């Protein structure tokens, strides 16, 4: 059974930091591309950051220079370090796992991030 469990969300003031974690089980983690997505009320879910099995990263323009995605294959965990948070970063953040060419993707349950002004 595949599980992606996010943690680390919460309430923070603008300018503050949070680190999200996503612990994966039931998949060959090191072969998966991992991504962090977010969805604010009334908005579509959007990609925030991604990291391939080889460690290549990509970021949404809105978070470049503020957020950093990383992974620890020994712990089957992907992280999202979020600095200089803004009220517009407020959303539910989701973790996603996918393996290129294998035709699947899995989502976590989400963790709420709220940034107050």
C-alpha cells in the first residue's frame, strides 16, 4: 500500500519559514520524481517544486529563490524548505510521487500552510 504523509505545515507570519516533509512508503522511492504542489481556495492545484530521481530540480517562478526542494533517499523523504513566506503562499500543500514511464502517480493528503500578514 502506497502512502505519502506530509507534515510540517502550520501558521507563520509573513517573512517566516517552514519546512515541509513528505514520508513515502510502498514505492521504490529513489526511482520516483517527487513534487510539491499547492492549492489555495478557488484556485487550481499548481506545481511548486519538483525533484527528479537524479536530483534535478525545478520551481515555480513565484517561489524561486525562496523555496528549496530536497530529498533523502535513505529516509524515503522529500522536503520543502520555505523561506521569506508571503500571505499568497497560503494554501494546502500536497506531495506527489510519480515514476516516469510507469503510468502512476500518488498524492498525499495535504498539509495546510497559512501565512499571516
